């Protein structure tokens, strides 16, 4: 039997090691992305954001391991438009998705103007984040809520995801306990809890994809209504002292299940040796549900353009890459995620893609802050109040701009504007439109220019069905 020459063995050894190193380098250049998107989780609904009622030890530890943004925003005060902005990197006027369902909410006789028609399905002409990552070698999965369409064309698998578990047109589960009544999620054993089941599916995807760079989009249904929690957790909060108006034991138990889910994802990443090569992002799609939680000191809740409706908890963690325990008050928004994730993954961006967000890679990795820029919201729709709230509306058609510490809200029914200095007045209690006319004009001009640049359809047509007498009587009755 002939012996293999030494030089040939050496050549083979060097060849194998070079290729192994190349694989490692390619993997390092293509970190995995785990994007955990809570539903309706309020700005102060976690311990690291100040809650003393909800228990989120895992999420708090994740925050301590990376960078926290205290001025992070969703692109809208409710679900679908925030998700459309995240998936496309575009503001709402470009997608036509402004709200959930119809923009004509509430009683017609109380609507002063005709709101802009809303789209409920993300058109396939838009390039999604998943599509770009897939074209750059990523295996992609959407585990949980989609809310932007359904099926092979407008569901997740039609919009760039290799795997879809549980994503369809509905924005809330029929039940958090199996049977789920979801055609894209086979029922589990009777009584199985949805948050736990989706976590199992996410873990399965991670383990099956560990040999390739992957994008796990994990949009939980939790903690959206219906308020349903595991009995094993509800008891932990029944006798706990409330934290202001944070006092709902069922909601608290749902938050706890969400926290446990995050823990299991991190545990799996550690188990398969991927923590050092995985970027974990945790945030929420809009403000907390007003009847169940409280965003104080922020004003308002889900469905409002006040801070309580759009400001979110936000964590980014990448072991060994992002400095642990860092915090910044630099304002960011959901549309920033598209360019940032493409930059983090060294993905080639299609030439024709013109995104609205800012690449935050250097903020994450080097704490280098970009120049001050304006953030915008456009919500040309009506949302009726929660049962028991004063007034008729959570919001009437409106738009908002934040620039620096200042924020201006314009209400389209009458052109009225409100101006707040969020640095000194985070609760938006002191309207500065009269006392600081120069700042009001500056922000109003920015909003005008943005409306023109995005061709945003401002609603101005009076509603012929508006009944002023009934409207004023209803307002009086509500006071």
C-alpha cells in the first residue's frame, strides 16, 4: 500500500483549514438575526423600563447584556401599519397601510371629515426585508402574527419567508389555548398555550437552521387581547401590590410567559453555540392596551399619537459586539430596522430600493450617533375610545413630527396643532404652541415638507353625515 506523500497531506490540511476559516469568516460576516416583536407591550411594561408589577427577569438581563434605547418608536399607534413599515422600511403614505381594518371607525355622525381609505394587505410590489435577506443567503422564518395578508401570495411565504407558522390576516388569536382556530398553526394538545407553542416552533427553526445564516422574525401574538394567561402564572400576581395602574394579574401573567419565551430562545442559542453570532432585537409594535396596563409617565396608550401610543421598549444585544449595559436617548423608529439589519448582515441592497430609515449599525456597535433627524407619523383615520374612557375618540385623523426634543401633532379635522418639549415634559402636559411660536413654525414646516415629499393623502373633505348637534351633546354627556 502506497503512503500518501507528506507534502500532499500538508496541502490537504492547509486546504481544509483555509476553507474552514472561510466558513467561519462568512458566518461572522452573516450573523443570525432574531427579531422578537411583542404585540401591544407598553413602554413601561418591563422591569428594565421601570415596572415594579410585571416580572421580566430574562428581558431585563437581555437589556443589561446589550444596548437599550429609551426613545424608540413604532411607526404607528396600532398593529398593521407598524408591521408594514418594519417589513418594507417605508413610511405609511408609501404603503397605504395606515390603521387596522377600516379607517372609518366609530359612529359616522361623529366624524367631521372623511378619513383616507386604508389598505389591509401589503402589496407584493414592495420589497420586504425577508426577500432581501433571502437573496443574500439567509434562511427566513416568520413565527407568529403577520397581519398583512394571507396565503401563498400575500402571506409570509409569498413575501420572502421560507417558513410561516401561525401568520395570517387576523391581528389577534381566537384563543391563547389550543384549539387555536388558526389554519397556519396546527392545533396542539387541548389547553396548550400559544406563546409556549410558538416558542417551540421558533426553537425548532433555530436548531434546523444552525448551519446557515438565518433570520427569525418572531412576532408574538402576546400580549394582545384576548387577555388569557396560564393558571400556573396568574396566581403569582393576584396578591401583588400594584404599580400605579399596572395591576392586572392576567396581563402580568401574559407578560411573564413572554419573558419565559425570550429565555428559552436565548437558552437554545447558547445550546447550539450561536450566541456570539446572533443579533437579538426585542421591541413592540405599538403602545400598551389602555384598559389592561399603564404607560405613565407617558400620556396615552395604543391608538394614540401621544407618547404612550408609539414609544416602545427596545433592546439590541450581540454578545462580544455590542457593549453590555449601554443606553442611549437617541430617537429611533421601526423603519430604521430594514437598513440597519441589511448593514449588520453585510447584505447587498437592491439599487432601486429607496428606504425611509437610517442605518444604526454604528450606533449599535460603536455608540456613534447620527445627525439629528426628524421622525414622522401619519394616521389619517379615526379610532373610537375604549369603553369607559372620556371623549369620543382615542384619535381623530392626525400627523406627527419629532425633531430633537420637540414633537408636534397636527389634527386634520380643524388644523389644530400641539407642541411639546419631550425633554422637560415627557408626559405631554404643557402645550407650547402659543408660548414657542418659532419652534411650532419650524416643526410645522418640516411636517408640510414631508407630507409633500411622500405624497401623503391629507383628509380634508367634510363628512356630509356629520351631526354637530349630536356630536356636542355626546361630548357633554361624556364629560
